[in-house]
C-alpha cells in the first residue's frame, strides 16, 4: 500500500476510535494482537512511546509514536487511567476478529484493495508491511526497524523487507524500459 492509500483509509473512518486504530497500525507497525491488548498504562505520554508488553514470542519492546497519533490517543483515552485503549461495545477490549472486520470494512469503504491478489480485503498485517516498506523507502535504519517491529534478528527484517517490493520492481522496470525504448 502507498501512503496515499493509507491516508485514504484513515479519511474513510467514521469513528474516532477507528481512525486512531488505523493510525496506530499504520504509523507504529505493531501487530493486531498488540493493538487490541494495548492498555492506557502502556502509553508513555512524555516519552512518546508505547510499551508492547506481550509481543510475539512473549517479548517486550518500546515503540515510538508520532506526536499527532499520540494527541489522538490522548483524546480517545481522556477519561481513562487504566484498561484497554481500544474497546468494542461496552468496556471490553476489541478482539482480533473485531479488528479484522473493522479494517476490512474501512478499506472497502475507502475503495482500497489489497495489492496481493490472493486477498480480497485490506488486513491489519498489511499496515505493518506498509510501515516497514515506507520506512525502508525513506532510508530508515534496518536496525531501528528491526527493533520497532520486534524481530529477533536483523536478518529476519532484512529477509522480509530488504528486498524490493513488486511496486519497486515495476517502477524500476518502467524506468529502465523507457531508456531502452526508441
């Protein structure tokens, strides 16, 4: 997905909670299970960090949060001091299944399709993948990306995001073919 598509999805959100959910997924690269288990006490407001307490492999890590996302998060949790950040009906945390449905519905409403032809809808993991690709495209450090994503080793990050995306290949192909064309 492109940044333009991410913004199109964010703009299609009808509820503040959903806007912030998409922003968290898109601008931090956290996994869906990490997003739904995020608690108010896991937000380090002054440091602009989220603590992911139970990431994949039961690992803990700190993830930076952009200022504008943090401001929206503060608005969402303004009366809370503890508990789930993202709630469904009632005071219960969203489930991964609910989050999947929210993301798919907003993606459809925005008219953004999954670039992988195997999948019909936008997925939570696509935002993680997009975050990593955008990071790489802007020459972010692969070591920092590895820490943000919570990978065991830089090799994992490199294997997943070090190679060119299909979009990169197409862009390079078009640029190269133009040079060869009469």
